[in-house]
C-alpha cells in the first residue's frame, strides 16, 4: 500500500509539472503574440506613436495624421499584413516615446526618433529609415552655404535644443536667437528678422514644404551632424525588429520608400534620399 500511495503521489506530481509546463508554453506563446508580428497576424491591428506638430513628418489636422513618418508607418503596417484601416495613431512627444513603448500604449513609434546607445538600453530599434542631420533653412535667394558662413548672421533655434547648443559652442560668431518652437523661428525667417533657422534637415524640409512657404525657403543641404531615425518597439521584441528591417529592405527597392518621400517631404523640392540598407540595426 505504501508503494502504491507513493506511486500515486509521484504520478500526481508529474501531472502537475506537466500542466505547469503546458502553462509555461502558453505564456510563451502569449509573449510571442504580444510582439508586433504576432499581434499583427492575429488582430490585424497596429498602434503607432507619431508626432502631431511637425509639418511633412507627423502633423495632425482634425482626426487625420499626415507626413513622411506616417507614410513609413503605413509601409511597416502593410508589411506586417495590417490594412490602413487597422492602424491607430497616437500622438507622442519626445519625452514619452520610451514610456509609451514600455507600457504597451503603442506597438511602434515612428516619430523622428533618433537611435542612440542610451535609448537602446530601454527599447529596440528597427531602421534607420532616414539619417537626419543638423542643417540650415534659409530664404531661396540667400548666399548662406553652410554653418561656416554664419558669422554675423542671425540664426534661430529652439531654446535648450541640441542644435541651439551646437551653434553656441561650435559657431560662436553667429548671433543665436532662441524661441520655444520651430514654427516661431520659421515665422521670424519669413518676416526677415532672422537669416536662418537650424535643426534637423528633415524637419526643416517639412516646413519648406508647407503651402504658405512654397518657393520661399530652401534647405542648404550641408549637414553638420548625424541623427539616425529609427522605429522604436519593445526591447524584447527581436522578431519584430528583424521584420521591420526586412520590410524596409523591400521598401528601398520596390518604390514605396521613394513614394512616401515624394508625397510628403519631396514637396519641399528636396530629392528622395537613398535608404542605405547596409546601416540597418543589429536587432538585439
């Protein structure tokens, strides 16, 4: 009887362990489904964090979002099998991009999101889909050809921004004027109170592409920093990161990347850049 009782206990323990193992397998499957590939496959939905106040990149008008980042998001969604009707856009700002990803409020972030080593500690990145760089926006007839020509010129940027700090430290002969938004800087350029506006070139191109500024401004096209824009997603979602890079590789050759640029930032007169797939991230 003792042997039979022990055998029964052992059998019950084995069954419990098997059930736990099955439960672990389910959790693992659920974990996979929580990644963008699994979610897209099962739900045909994708929540995307985008900017709402950057012309040509991510701009919200009423309930509609437009811009290059939005078009890139559509390319990613399509590659994941998600129709445009399955995309939900959520407005993000620079300070909440990592929290939004980590808390699951968004699946991906496409919002002029520079890839940095510090940020890679918190989130994963696909891309870069564009390498921005600090540049100058000037009137079409301006003779300013780059940052070395800023001596004695009035240059506008946003208070506390990296571009403003770079002008202060590296181009001290320029007369830096600072506002709390790039829109105010561009307005100052429009009324002639400053000679140039400086921030990432892609942001400047967005302003130049606005209807009210068509033909008035040009982006100098001489970058003096590198800012690789990536697509942020959960740190643990290596499969999703690799899928994003796969989709970007296809977009570089099938014409969809160029079409995304031409329909948005291309309106500034700036030619579509080449998407350098050799620089795509090593997903971790």
